[in-house]
């Protein structure tokens, strides 16, 4: 094995580390003393509505600071070190409209690249190359507002992929997309060289992933190989769904 | 920093949108354009500095040719027209409204915001606006002022509405009421 | 987003925006200095001729844009007819028409992107007094991107109101509308932060 691919392989395994990670809003613990240590290549995140998945990945991305405890990726505190954060993680929000900042497709893709320190010309060339990669060169001058919901999601994905972070985090970005669109986006993702962390309510999205973490009521319920966690999770969810107790509705 | 910037930008967009959405009706059935309501709210909700910046950003986009003024007007022409004084008065009004809301520590927020809107959004705005009118039409200040009297009742209603809305926002999104942070 | 730049492409669209704006400034000052109604009439005719050069469609849409001045023109005309100072009245009306028509002409013949470039160039020197050009750039982009979206949300809110009320929506719909706006601001702030935020030292 050459040094080059050796290097790639080590990059594929990014380290996540949490130590008594707690996040509270108005005195209520949304996440409660989470401690974990894992390397990820393809990580699925499952759990009920309101269990704290989004909060967890926002901490992971460094968008918010923990109330107490620590969280780091590859040993870096991403809330403090925003410059490194851009190279470590990129996140796809659930709502593409919350993510798009610029009026046109090309500006949206260029922005992240300029933030990484590329010059205007470099950013433009790279953005065009990304559009080419996704076979959408004709989108260049398109107005984001005029894209369909699925197209907006693809744009967000392209903007993040262009920045080539070591980890891409997906916070249920495919909810509400039609089946072919979702399959295509998953296909693009499968090819991504970096790691992927994917929050989803659809077990199909992550059945090929090596690892899955199940978050429940602000804590880690289990973490391990997907083929072990997922059946257990599904079994549990189905049982809840079949029970007549209305209090089991998501809190 | 990011939060300041996006609030300023979103309020500039809000002022534009308020002038462009299908007219809303006041309780007495008088249709109003809500744009000047947007100016008042920029002050009461964002505070002096951010409110004025939001209005300036809005005017900048109008100047470069976006049809953001009520009725879809915009471009450099509106700054050459007789109502230029009112446009220039907008950011000053937002600043003064914001300043009054920021500095007043007593009384219910609805009342403070209404009074601030009357002082900044009517008294100050009209002084600057009428001065512009006087210059453009080559008339005395007093004569130009006569043209504006009919608009005062509508604007007083807007100031009251601005007060009520500010109080509602203070309840619904206390963390977003930057004028009171 | 539709700007007021004319759909009809003219030769003037190719001219540098900075030069057009500088020309507009000089002519506007000149207009204030001129007092003779005769010269004003001549000036306005030249402006109209410029509109005509760009073709009939352009001319008609340009004239239409001047209609919003009618209340003021009516008032000034009546005033000066009553006073008997007709020459002065003509001067005021023509000056107003020329100033607005000229300014509109620049807007109609300049692309939005060219205007934004001018702003960026004008803003550069201001960095010394602490203006962040990157912040200005992002703000402009955000407003252009989000205004149509806010209008759509406002319209949707009005419709949701009407769907459950026999009356037309009143000012109360403004409250949820502002809540939506404030939440959007928080979302955009997070999106901005997720991609590096406003940087103190920004490379151009
Ligand atoms: N701004 C906030 N203020 C108060 N509570 C909040 C806030 N944001 C989130 N929460 C609470 O934190 C908890 C976790 O929310 P989070 O969004 O992380 O859940 P989630 O697992 O992503 O759920 P979903 O599957 O519905 O997206 C929820 O109980 C929610 O009510
Ligand atoms: Mg979530």
C-alpha cells in the first residue's frame, strides 16, 4: 500500500471525543453528561423527535458552546477554533432555506471557498468545477429562490462538498424529498471521500453505514455497529408505535 | 457579530416586504402601506444603531435599483423626487426611536415604543421630510407642511400599532428584542 | 429578484456605471443652478430625446415612471398660476421632471451587478474607519436573497388568515410575520457561522 492511500485511509477515520458533555437551555438539560470516544467513517444518528440529535451535531460542529464538559473533533475544539472548523466539518441543515445565504447559485458556492481563504478567481473556478462534477453547470446564474426544494438541497450539498471538509454532517436533510431525488443525493454522498455523520428517521439511509449511535432523552442509549444497533432501535420504535398509550407520543 | 448582521439584513428585507405584500387593513378598514411601520419597528426592535443601519441598507438597495419602496418603486429617481426628505429621514427616525426605547427604563414597553414612534417616526421624520419637500418644490417650510397634515392621523395609528407589536415581540421572542438587551 | 434595470438592452448598459453616476451628479447640480425656464425646457427635451434613442418601448416605460410626480406637479402648477409667477412655476416643474428622469435613466441603463460593484469600490476606502466590506457584501446579498422569500411568507400568512377568517387580514398578521423574520435572522446567523462567519481579516 502506498503512502498516499495510507494517508487517505487515516483521514477517513476522524476522531470524535466527548467528555461529560452537557447542554442546557433555561436550566433544562437538553443533553446530559454525554461521554464518548469514537472514530467515524460513516456514522448514523438515530433517536426520537426531541431526543437531542440536532443539538448534539450543532455542538459537534461548534455552532454552539457546551454548557459544561468538552467536545472535540480530531482533538480540536471547534467552537473556539472556527478557522479549523471549516476544514474539519461541514453541516447540511434540515431546512435548505435556512442555509442558503446568497441570491445566486454560483455566489452561494463561492462563499464557503472564499471563507477558506481562496481568492475570488480561485473560488470561482472551483465553484464552476463543483457544478461540473454534479453535472449542473447550467445552474451557474440561477436564482436560489427559483430552485425546487430538492434542487436547493443539492445546492447546499454542493456548497459543502466544494469546501471538502473531513466530515460532512447531515441533519435530516432529505426529509420531504421524493424518492429519486433522495436516492441521487445518497448516491453523491456514497462517493464522498471524507467521513459522513447522518441524522435520519429512515433506517434505509444508514443501513450501509459502519457505525450508529442511538440518542435518547439527551443521552447515548447505545453506540456500536449499525447491524446490531439498528434492528434493536427499530424493534423498540415499533413497539412504542403499537402501544395505545398516548403519552408515548414524542415529547 | 453574525447575529447583528443577519438581524440588520433581515429587517431591511422586512421593510421592503412590508411595502410589497398585499395591503393589510387597519381595524377601521383604512388600507395602509406598512412600510413606515417597518421603519418604526426597526427602531423599537433592533435599537438605535442596528435599526438605523437596517434602514440605510434598505435605502442603499432602493438606490441601486431594487423596487423595494411601497408600490414597487425604486432606483435613483426616487432620490431626485420631492419625497427625498422622507427617505433621508427614515434612518434618522429609526435611530431616534431606537434610542428612546433603549434609554427608557420605566413604563410598559408598548407605551414607550408608541411614544418613541410618534417622536421619531412622525415629529422628526416630518421635519426632515417637509424640509426636503420645501427645497424640491421651492416653497416655504410652512406651506410645504400643509401638504402633509392629512397623513398624520394614519401615522399616529401606525405608531400605536408599532407599540402593540413591539410588546408582542417582547413576549414571543424576548431574546430577539435587541433594543432591550 | 427583478431590478428596475430596463429589460431592453441599450448601448448605455455597456458604459461604466461609475461614469454614469458621476455624470448624473454633475447634471443634477447643474439643474439646481439653472433658473431660466427656457433652458430648462431645452434640457428636458434633451433628456426625453435620450430616452427616445433607446427605442419606443424604453421611452414609454420611462415616461410611465414619471407619472408618480403628478400630485406635486399639479400642486405647484395651481399655486403658481394663482400667484401669477408662471415662469418660476415652469422652472420648478421642469427641474423636478428632468432630475427624476435623468436619475431613472441611469438606473434603467445600469445592471444591478454593476451598481453593486460601484458600492464595493466606494466602500473600500471606508475600511479605514472600520467598515467591514465583507459584512456589507454579505448584507446586500442576504437582503436580495431573502426579500422575495419574506414576501412569499407574508403572503402565505395572509392566506392562512383568510382561510380561517371571513375578514381581510388586519395588522395583527404583522406579529407572526416579524417573529418569522427574527427566526430567519437567527437561522442565517447560524448558517453564516457554519461557514466561517464574518472574518476580521478578509482576503479579497
Ligand atoms: N431554542 C430552544 N429552546 C428551548 N428548548 C429547545 C430549543 N431548541 C431545542 N430545544 C429542546 O431540546 C430538545 C432537543 O431538541 P433537538 O432539536 O436537538 O431534537 P432532535 O433530536 O433533533 O429532534 P427531531 O428529530 O425532531 O429533529 C427538545 O426537547 C427541544 O424541545
Ligand atoms: Mg433535529
